[in-house]
C-alpha cells in the first residue's frame, strides 16, 4: 500500500466516515460532496460542455484525441447526492485514457424524486442517444456506487427489450442489492474506511419511498441479462458493498456474460475517484480504461 493511500484511508476513517454517519440533511451532504470535488485532479485540455440528452441535463466531456466512441457514465451518491460536477474529473481522465467522449447525466435525486425517477432518466438518455444516431455498439455504459447499480439496471432493461446492447459495461463499487442482504454490510462495517453501514438502509429508503427493494430496476442483482455484452466490475475487499460486486459478478457469469472482476485487497469505496492523488487509484482507473479501449470501435456513427 502506498503512503498516499494509507493517508487517504486515515483521513476518510477519522473525518469523512464520522461525518457521513451523522449528517442528516441531504442538501448539506450534496453541498459537501460538491465542495470536495473541487480538489479532484482534472486532466489538461479537458473540455466540459453543459448538454441535455433525453431532456436530462448533464456534462459532455472530451479530451484530445477524440473519436473512439462514447462513455455514458452514471455518478454515484446513494441516489441522494452527487452530480456531473462531482465526477467530471474522474470521467475526464477516463476520456483521456480511452480517447472516448463521455456524457454524465444529472439524473433526478431522492428524496425529492424517488424511484423510479433515476431509472426513467437513465432510459431516456440511452434512448435519445440512439435516436441522435449514436450506435449502441459504439457506447460503453458505466457508473459507480448507486450509479453503478443504475447502469446495471439500464443494461438489464436493454436485455429485456432484446437490444440493442451497448458495447460493454463497467462499474466501480456498484450498489446492486437494495434488499441489503449482502453479508459484507455486517462483516465489513468496521473495516470500510468510508461508508457507515448504519446509514445504508436510510439512504435506500429515501430512494425507494416504499417501493419494493426486490424490483430489478432498483436491485439489478435480481435482474436477468440475456445477451449482455462484457462487464467489468471493480471493488475493494474491505467495502461494505463488496458482496454487491462479487454476487453481481457471479450472477452475470451464471447467465453466460463475460465478466471481469477486479478486486482490490484494501481500498476505499470507488477507488478510482481519487485518481491524480493516489497511485492505486490511477492504476484502478487505468485497468478500467484498458477494458473500455478493447471494446470500443475506433469511430461512431455521426451524432449531435
């Protein structure tokens, strides 16, 4: 473990995790997340443009050289916080590493907009990209934490509809089981340096607002993925959401999906978001970028 990662984990454990355990106001959590994102390392030459796709606002991200397809990326934040602004630096770095452009939707957040609002926004963005002329096989979909679960729910929806499917999918520490049945929620409650296990059910209830947590649109761990493209899943072994990744990988593999599982022995939730500051985060993001590069065509159909 690098010194940078050790110091990061110490900070998260002593400052961020206690704060997350006690903050009550989703608006306050959103503001704090936005402030912390200003410290993220942005690659030189990144271009960020506000854009609406499927009537959903967001950021269009690109770095030179361009022309190697599109990444549709769903940010994390437990469905109650996070935005394109909080994730733009990591996604811009991913664009620089792959040559792809990216769109980060600002899907509607709970509790103001409970389930299935975020899922509906994800589907709207996907359908509008196709309507604009982007080929499905020129798009890779991705996300982290709640956004990773949202991405997998969208992938399952494309499978239910018989396609068209994206070229591939990837997720960092995805939240895939809103029934909260994963053993790691208990086993890693102390070991996780960032997420307080005692707040997970509260965040889930903000989002679901009484809806069934076993609905596969909320818990893609319970969805089916016939004909799905290759999927890359990455997580830390000490995370409370470890089992949301490992069981998701097992389910996909059991359905014949080509799955790459990248497990890190001792890393915080969504390790790649710390790119530019921690060498392990840079390596984690580079592994995802290598997966994406192998599966995106060199060019996409013309779109706007």
